């Protein structure tokens, strides 16, 4: 029986969390277990001159850096791989309303470090684009030092962290899948590449917010001795006809490239799914953040 979950915030630019919980087998005995998340590199310093996006969000101050330019949206809006978000003093009450700053909720989000690795240089996508052989999907070094980018939920990680939500990464969930049972609610980001143990832990949890389409899309395996991942099944591998590597009936990858002009959550068997990729709106939409908190 779980008797409590304590969360320690390490820094303002939180790069990792320490999560401690106590299990009681009997009234006389108890075990305290501490799990420290793998650090996620959220720092955006030394990126050259910054650009302040005045008026882009009423919720946060937003800064972008020239070296992080990613491309343009069809409507001409600029996309940056990395943005910096800063809390506004005048929104202190609002943050209490839409966030988890007092840690009153036992809610956890999962930072997609395996997906960060898949999208890294000489990673899975060089293979998918035909620019590399299977050496780019086998034994790829885990991207411990890289920043999350647009395709690995960079904005979602930063906003949820600023609002007080603790995280563990794919690594901790794979090693300790039982940890999810200690939380009332789990938020899944663009965790596109996961192990079978992580897939089972997430899909068996009773209250999951699938915040990004295309999550749980392909199966990987991890070699923790060498700190590498390899693609096992999914994303048209090892056969072209294979889409979702787990044959998951709730796969919603068709929504991955939809703008969130008409966003909504819809129910599945163990939670709710967002019908669009939220990286643009998560820093701007208080209603979305409030729904995440209130679900």
C-alpha cells in the first residue's frame, strides 16, 4: 500500500526530479524507495542573440534563439527547436489555478528521452530517409546531453515543469514500471519510442492523459550496459506493412501533424487523448492547462 509520494524540485530550470515513496507491507514494516530521474538538458544558454516574442503568450514570457531556428509553419509562423519560457509575476494566481506548484496532485509526466535519441543525428530518421543502413536503428547512444526539440515535446516538458509537475523519463519507467501505480494521473508526451515494459505500464494505468498524438508507436529495446537503444518493431520496420509496433488499437498517429485550431480531448479505455500536436499551444492556452490539471 502506498503511503505517500514526495517530490523534490532540484532547481528553477529543473533538469531532474527525485521522487520518494513509501510502501507498507504491514503496519509494522515499511520500505522507502527513492528514484531519481535521468537529467533532461533544458538549458538554452549560449545560443547566440535571443529574440523576445512580445505578446505571443499572455501566460509566459517567451524567448527564441537564432541558432535554434527550425522552419516555418504553412501560415508563415516561425518554429524554433528550443524556446525559453519564463513565469510572469502578474500571473502568480493563474499559475496556482492551472498548475501543480503546491504538488497537491500525485501527477507525473514522462519525458521522452528515447524519442529524443531516435531523432538525434545518425539516429532512426537517417535510416527512415534512406540515408543510412540499419546501423542507424541499432545500438544508438542514448541522447543524455541533447536538448529536447519540437519532435520530442520540448515545449511541453518546459511548461509542465514550470507549473510544478514532476517527471521521470522513459528510462525510469522501463526500469521501474511499478512506479506509475504510485501516481493518480500520468501524462504521456510524444513518447513515440518505448519498450514493451513501458508500453504495458502506461496502457495498464487507469488515468492517462495522452497529450501528444503518435505516442507508443514503436517498440525499442535498451542495452543499459552500453547505454544504447535499438528499434525492434514499428514505423514500417522490420516490414513495410507494420505501422504501430504494438498493434495498439488506440494509435492516433494520423493526428500528429494537425494544428490545434479545434483541439479537444476524447476518451479511450484508460484515459483521454488530445486530437492534435500541442507544442505550439501549450504555452498559450490556459484552458488546455486547466483541463490537464482537472482531469
